[in-house]
């Protein structure tokens, strides 16, 4: 936005005013000195012209005024002397004798005052006087000259001359007016010259200002036109070089900023930068996603408040210790994530701390894996220790002599064999899971009629009902779609999955219960569901039953003889087939396990082939 500069605020105005003030001050000082000197010299010259003539007049009338008995002839002679006195600028002349009688005079009322007593006090003492005085609207110069005898021994009278010195002042005023007029004209011309000069100075500055304004708006296209080789031209040339350097620097900074933004945007870690007070200044998309916050709400907030560390750490501790912290934050699905937080201090070259860089790394999965690993090791150790402890007890009893009792020995050996078989099954399941985890298991897939395959598996369980092996009576209800569903599966693996789910249904179903098996087609998937009327699974445990060694009721599961790995193996097998497995259960009502496998109908294609 271009700012408006008023004329009286501009450099042009200031230069012109400064120039004019300097000129006026110079003219004033020079004019005052010139007028004062001229006035002084003219007045001195005027007085020097009057005084000798007055002295000469006094000498000329000395003999006539010394006569004791004056007569008209003597007075006429004195008047004649006055008439010969130069009257230029002379207003009045009086000759007074020693008695104070006016013997001769010139002026407007000269005839009326001759022979009368003198009324001017300046003549009373007959002393030499030179007086500047103001009368009416003008100034006068009064010269009183005593008249002495020819021998100079006695004063016989005085000559009084009043001259109009105002003419000298009028001449000075006229000269002053001429000087003032000339000064004004010179000032006007100087104003114009000063304006033109200031314009020539400020125009390049204005061009530089406009160019600087364009640079601040990011426009580097305009270049200054260089005129001449003076300092302003050199400044303009330097400014052009500066503009080019700024443009290159800006492009480099913009490129680095874009590169940094791209890196920050695509980083798998969250990055937050703060100022030296710990206030958030920048946050990337990943950090906002990890912390489940919006940019507008966190900019300017404290990093300690954002990470909820204000009750554990102070900003000074963070700066001094640079700790690595694990924090838990609630996600969008109300699930907590574990973040590994690292702090790095931003320092200037002077050593001044200007802020912090905080790096957030999502270690939820690693933490979960580590926790599962620890639980897995603990569970394996516990599951293996239990049968080993039991076998050790029975073998110690046999070693102590229990083998002599055939019934006890047979029971102890049977139990030890069952525990050994249980360990073998567990180890076999662990090896299968290990192969699946490492990707070393190869599926031997083939296209089969899934309806017939499931029926074959269920027929085996129908043969076992009411047998001593199960010890229960149960009913298997089949609800199959009449449409043949052909899928590509590894029959051995998939049979293991269905066997596991059916065995669990039989174990936890009440005596005389019904197990419902449904087979349908749904959205390019074959959907197999197995529903029992067992104890059911609490809602909080439904999502965890496919984890390794997880049991809802550990004591009851161990009594039933399970390893806790069957459903985990089932999940791995179904997932390797590109399918899904999940469960739905209500406590004390029953559970339903679902298996969805990819399916593409082939009836029409096969029908055309066999026609």
C-alpha cells in the first residue's frame, strides 16, 4: 500500500524551506548591515556638510553682532549674511545676541519674531550643541554655534540652525524598499531554483523509494534508470545491484522454504518449532494428525500445554536436560497413541537460544509389539512351565516308588503323556505362527466347491456327537445357499481354521445345544458363519480374542486344554487367503464367528464350456 506524503512533509518542501530560510537570513543580515552603514555614513555626511557652514556663518556675523548699539543697518547686514547661507534642507536660522534678542531669522515666521525675545531653550546658554530631534512627522538636526568677538574673548550671541535631516532618512528608506523588493524578487527566483534543484535531488530518491516499495511487494522486475555519475547515480546503481542480490536471495530462500515445507509435509514424524518462550510457531501436518489438533488452535500456545507436560517439566528443564519423553495422546477414535518426543535447541551464532524444535515419532506400534513380545514370552514361559511342572511332579512321585502301584503309575503316566502332547501341540502351533510371520509358509491353493468342503468338515463333527470323546449332545444346523460356491483355498489350512472354531463352539456350548453353520454369498465374498449357544464373550474382550495366548477365562480355558493360539492361527490363515475373520458375541447368549473369503462367480463361463 502506497503511503501518501503531504507536500509540507516532503523532502522537496524541506529543502526549499531550508534554502529560503538560509537566503532570507543572509539577506536580512547583509541588508541590515548595509542599510545601517549607509544610514550612518549619510547622516554623518549630512552633518559634516552643515556644521562648517554654521561655524562660518557665526564668524561672518561676529563683527556685526559685536556692535553695542544695533541699528537697522546692522540687522540688515546680519540678515543679508543669513540670506547668503545655503538654504538647502535648512528649515530655520536664527541669530540671537547676548541679551537673547532675535536679531535676524529665516523661515516661515521670520519677520514676526525678529526683535523679540528668543523662546528656544537650546539658545539660552549659548553653548555649542548638535541635536537630533523629531518635530511633527519628520526629523530635524539642530546646530547651535556661539558667536564670539573677533578676539574670541567674549560671546556676543549665537547662531541657531535647524536642518531637515528627514530627507536623509527618506533616501535610506527608499534604498531599503529597493533592497527589500530586490530581495523578494531574488527570493522568488531562489524558490524556483531551489525547487528545481531539490526536485533533481529528490526525484532519484523517489524512484528508489518506489523501487523499494515494489521489492517489498515481491516485484523485482523494475530497474532504476541511471542518469549521470554523481552520488545519487552511484546510489541508484548500488540499489539495482542490491535488488538483484535480494531477488537471488529471495529465490534461494523460497526454494529452501518450499523444499523444507515439502520435507515437513511428507515426513512420517511430526515436527513443531517454538520461540524462546516455548510458544508454538510452526507445526506440520503429521504433528497435527498425531496430536489430533488444528493449526489455528495451537499456534501461540505453550508446547508444555500442548504435550500436557506442564505438571512434569518446566521450560528451563527442557532447555537444560533435552529429555526424550514418551507421551500418550487421545486420537480421533478415542484410542490412545504413544509418541516419542525429542527436543532440540535452536541457537544463534552468539549462543542465544531462540527456540526449540520438537520431533514427534509415533511408537504406538513398536510399543504394542514390545508389550506383546513381553506378554508372549511371559505366556509361553507360563504355558510351558505349567505342564512341565505337572510332569515333573508325577515323575518325581513315580521315582519315589509310586510306579509300584500299577493303577497310580498308569494314571501318572497317562497324565504326563497328555501334558507332553499338550506341549507338542503348543510348540507345533508356535512353529506354524513363526512360519506365517516370516512368510515362509506356502499355500497350496486349489479351486474347490466350498459347499461340499464345509459339509465334509461338518460331517466329521456329526459323527462325533453323543460320543465319549465330546461327552455332550449337540445339534449342527446347516443353512447353505443352494448355489455352488467355487473358491481357491488351501484345504488343509482352511480345514484347520474351521476345526478350531467348531471345537471352540463344542467346548463352550451347553449339553444339548445347537450350532448353526451358515454359508452365503455376499459382495464378491463367500461368508461362512458359525453360531453357538455358549457362554458368550464380554464386549471388552471380543476385539482381543484373536491375539496370541489371549483367554477370556484363563482357568477355564486351561482346563479345556487349549493352547490359546488357535484363533491367532485361524486369523493368520484367513488373512493369507486375502480374507477376513471376526466375531460377534453376547454374554450368556452365544458367539458367532464369521469368515469372509474372496469369491468370483464362474457359473456362466463354465456353463458355456460344458454345453
